[in-house]
C-alpha cells in the first residue's frame, strides 16, 4: 500500500529533476547514449570502462536501453585499485556494466511503479522509493530521464554490483 502513496511523490520529484538535466550538461535526444554521456563530462570513468569492456558500439546501437549511469564520483568512491583491477579484467567489467543496463526505454514514471528490473547482465536490480528518493539497489537516482536517441539515462550516485555467481 505504501508504494501507491509514494509513487506519485517520487514521480513528481523525478519530474522536477529532469529539467535540471540541461543545467547539468546533459543534452537532448538527438544524440546516442554514448554521445550524451560524453558531453555531460561527468561519466569519463564509465565511458572508459565501456570502451575497455567492448560495450561502446552496443551503447551506440539502436537499442533502446535504459542506463543507470554512475558518475565519476561514484567510481572514485570504490575502494582504491578497484577500477584499475576491473579495467584489467574485461569480462568482469562487462558483467558489472551490463548490470547497469535494462533493455528497453524505462522512463522515471515507469521506474517508480516497479519493484525490480531485469538487467542486460541477467540479474535483476531492486527498485525502491522513499519519499522523493528513488533507489536502484543502494544507489540513489540523482537525475532522471536524460533522453538519448537510443534510450534514456538515469544518473546514479553509486556503482552497483551484480550478485556474486555461485
């Protein structure tokens, strides 16, 4: 029952965040996800990781994709040496990056009505709303609905990790 009351509030909060995207340097939908992320200037680590994992061409393809995109600050918050070790292990890096991608274009109004979403990696992320805050696992959505020609980016403040495989 709580979700029914919180969802409209969360949608309103995400709708208010969307106009901020132009102020944050995110651009409109005429460019693909990679171009939008590159122009923003806050996803350099994510783009370098996508390049190392061989995912740039995928993120430039038709899609559509929903990308929960961690900022450079989110990557910097990882334990020292984590990014470097992942860059040296393209397979593990690819799995982590694909865990940030949901097939299809899922806008904020849809996200807040969901409890989970299956990622391109194969595992699901949990989605929760608390007042005006939307979380993907433990990451907070800080900017929503940054549109690209082949999908949408929701900016998150933490790198999310897929569950360990058995």
